[in-house]
C-alpha cells in the first residue's frame, strides 16, 4: 500500500494536504465539548432500564446527598417543550419520542432524568445514585418478536413515494431459464463516532448559543428554536469540527432542547457529554433489515426478471425506512421488475441514517444474489455485470448522466489481478488457508441541495469564504478552500474558510454525500460574482475590446463558464478601477430541479435535496467496483482479508488525497460491516448488550492489510457546476457483498446473514 498522495488524473484537483491537518494532529482543533464556558454546570443523563412501560416514581434521596448537586430534572418538573416533528415530516428531529414529557417509556435507554451538578464527577455520581421505579411491560424487540406490526413503507413515509416496478415480473420469472431466489439479513449497527454526543448551552439574555457536533447547524438551530418556542434568529449553533458523525448527528436529538431549557432555568451554562453507552439509545442507529431477492435470467446472463422485497425495523411511533429498492431496481438492465419495502414496528429507539443508509443493506442483498446468479450461470461475475450494464435505468428509461461502472471493473480487475482467479469454489489454497476472490458493485446517488455563501476578496489576494457547511472529517475546509482558490486564481494558502456556525450563510446537512457538490458549486458561483464585479470595473474604466466585453457582459449567467472566468485577474488594476480594497459578494445556488421554495427552506433549516433517481429526465450515480481477497483457515475458520481493491468514478475529484482517504475508510468500514460489526440485542428486554467500544467489534490495524484505491477519471457536465458526484458514502457500499462472495469462492459456503463470523462457517 502506497502512502503518498495519488497523482491527479484528468478532471482531478490538486492532492493538497488537509487545511485542518495541523490543527487536528496538534490538538488545536476545538470540538464542541472543548469550548471553555464561564461557570458551567454539568449535566449527566439517567436513562431507562426498561424498554416498555411507565415510571412509577423516583427515589432521589441518595442522589440529592451528593455534594454539588444543583438540580434533578424529570418529567415531574421539566419544562414542557413543544413537539419535535420528524425531519421526514417537515420537522428537524430524528425521533418523535420526547423524553421528560410523561411517565411513559418507549425504549430502553430513553432519557428519564437529568442530574445537574457543580462538577462532572458529582453529576455522574448522583446519576448513578438515582433509583427509578418502573412498571415494565413485555417489549417487542425485533423481527419475529410477538407484538410487532408490519406495513408497507409506501403511504406512511412521505419520502418513500413508490415501490419501483416495471413490466410483468411474475410471468418473466416463471418463464426464466435460470432462477435465483435467496433471503438475506443485516444486523443493527451503531455509528460510534469518536466524538461523543456533547451539548453545551449558553444563554446571553434571550439569545442561546449551542456548542454541539452536528452535521446540520441550520437544522439544529431551527429545530431547537421550535421546541423552545423562540425565534430561530435567537439561536446560534457552533461547531468548528465534528469528530465523526456518519449520519448520527444529522437530525436533532431530544437532548439539545432539554439542556437548553435547563440552562435557561438555572441561568448559567450547562454542559453535557453523554456516555458511549448512552449514545446507543439517545441518538439513531442503522436498523436490522431482511431481504428476499428473486432473479430470472437467460442463459447468456441477461436479466429478465428481478424482485426485491424487504423489511426494516423502526420504532413504535416513527415510520423510518431507508428504502433502498430505488437503487437496486435501477442498477442493471432488466425489463420486468417488482419491489416492496415494509416497516416493522418494535419497542426500540427510532433508527436513522448511517453511512450509505439505503445502499449498504440493499446492495448487500442484490450483489450477493448477482454472485449467486453468476455461479448458477457458470459465468465470471465481472462479465455478468458487463452483460447487464446499462446507460438507462430500467424503471422509467431515464439516462444516467454518466456511468463508468465497467471502467471501474476493468481498472479494478487489472490492479487486483482478477484473471488469476480460478472460477471453481475451493479451488485456490495455500497450506491451511482457503483463498477466495470476490467482487461487487458500489454505487451511490449524486445528491445536491441549495446553499448560500459569502466570499470576500482583498486587494492583496487574500480570500475569506463563509458558508455554514460542516467539517465531519470529510475535508470540507479543504475542498471549499480549493474551489475558491481555483476560481479566483489565488494560491490556496491565501484562502480562509469559515464553516460550522449557523450565523454564516446556510448550507445543507453534511449528509447524503452532497456536501462537496453543494458547497463547492455555491462557492464557485459566488466567486464568479466577485470576478464579474472586478471585470466590470476593468471593462468600464479601461478600453477592452468589444469582443472581450461580450464575454463578461451582464447577460451571462454566473454559473455558466465563460472565457472571462478562466482569464487571470490583474487584482491591482481591477481594485484600482473599482476604487476600493475589498470586494465581498453573497450569493445563493440551487441545483436544477430544486423547488421554488428552496432558498426560504434553506434558511429554515430544511433541505431540498435533489438528485439520484429522483431527477426529472435523468439519473445520476457515482459508481465503483470492489475486489476482495479472503483467506479462511481450514481448521480454525479464522477469516482474514489480505487485500481490498476499490476502483471508483465520481465525476470531478476535488482532491485525490482526501478522496483516497475517504474511499479507503469506506472500504475498511465495509469489511468491518461484513465481518465484525453488529449491535447485539437481548430480545427479552429489547436492550443493546454491547454498547461500548470493547464489545462492539470494529477492525483494528491488524485486521486491515492492503487497501488499494483507484480513482477512475470521469467527467460529468450534467450534474452541478462543480462537476462533483460525492464520495463520502460510496466506498463502503459494495464491500459487504464482495467479502461474502469471496468467502463463497474460498469455501463453497454462501453466507446470507451479516456479520460473518468464524462460528458461522461450516467447512
Ligand atoms: Mo450520511 S448517513 O448521509 O450522514
């Protein structure tokens, strides 16, 4: 594995180091809980030990005796906050389960009390000393538990509009020459970002400042204001850095308004850092899923019929589903397709987004089934993808804006030396080790949302960019700085980037892999406004030719590249002509197809995301091909992964160095998801058992050997001004299936339930 930054290929930016690299490695980067507060009180949560039932009362005697305890807040004395609506229902919240509202308990680990004390230690000690008396009822934990209900997602989830369908699946499957039918299952998983769920709330008069790691400062600001019943302009959310999120910090959790309300009541700042274990239940998670796939094909490999039915677990009150059939039904050419997604309600906390929410479980099912079909056809799995590659999605025939899937397969296969694979399962061995090669497709929708930015250019060439994006480890500072530097023709060292503050112009949630596309497209547009201003000053003051004037005229829409935009600016002359020393522009950008209310919604913290399969006359996805070598020990069944190779095409790559890291992290996470990760559930109590980083398995360095990321050059002029498709959630999509396909090739055993651990192997 090479550790040097990759050389940029066509349509790739410079592999500069991260803007925030030095701050992060030297500990200077300030995360929410690092912000010093004046005379703070410390909060500690008490969470429910039952999953269903009610609180009969509290015994606080011991807790109140702890020196330094200031207040204990329960449903009996808490301020009654306004209802938090689900984000998918026009609100901001990831759950409608509102703690401290009544004696009812909806899931294990629900907040039932908040202890506030002079020190963190006192708060913690008192929280442990709290006794809560419950009347517990029998909870329904998961699939097949008594008392769960199941209903189609369509009709109960506004975002899930349809179960994609085309042609006549039943007839085509019945007539198919080759058939595959199989069921797959994925477990619950938790994001476990390194940075815990922290919240500090500081009131100054009637203005509230919140320091909290959030993927969406505008969403949090508006959501908390709504719950507190105050004007959103009175709320400011600040987070210069977010220490990982992966979806868990995308929507508002109940803790923020609760802490804000306590701080208001006490008249002093309150700081909360929830524990690792509490993070499993006070925020969201990736719910368990089940899938049934049926594929019919001709002997030459062409798909003739495809059906994907799935079930996902959600909480009692909230209909959450990731609904990945919108992707799996559109990936390969096939004339007859049917699908259905159902939501199963259990007594659990409401699930939510987790890195590549729909694609990870749904593509595991489809790409495993495709491998099963390749085996049934006695066909190379790469060739099966080639036979079914398509320039148009099969549901409504919309063309892909660009699709480099087979280029990814070809470049990935070459690097992996796929041709050395002998097709028969169990045919490759080395000593006690069975060797398997597997592959699978990765894909992720290209998504974009409206944003606004302010750009200031000084006479000395220094630039300040302001946009309320979020640095969640995605390299937002770096790529936003690069976008401005490239557009204004200044060295990137001269650009200062300000993000992570809801007082800046709004940007969307850093989720759905839309950040780079949305923020860079917006910054490019505003930089064009700055250039326009300077060129106008030059052209009115100096005698440029008419031809040159034409290229900078007002008739140009700023987002259209023009000759003037590529010409170097003579700043001295332009600023002389303008007669000032600073040019500052504010601008807004919205993607094609975004609704009329986009900009108002953006200020209200509501994202109008467009892209993927939901565009009017086209469909946009990034693609990848992943190759995995596994070695399975004949005697111990130990599974090792010596090689992971991923080749990815995602339009313009802003920075090959950060892109490679992002995709490498995705591949490693994907392997982790296949072999390690699962939140274990005690079904008797609907309780997570391994709610800590010792028992929740993630790979360590020794589990990861060679990881090779290939950036495949691709240009797409039909998506957004930045030409960016987004890569944050691309790398970890195909890996689950690729690992299981490799295990099948090594052992002859097909594993359809994740994660695969050595006790599951029967060889
Ligand atoms: Mo990502 S799960 O869209 O934060």
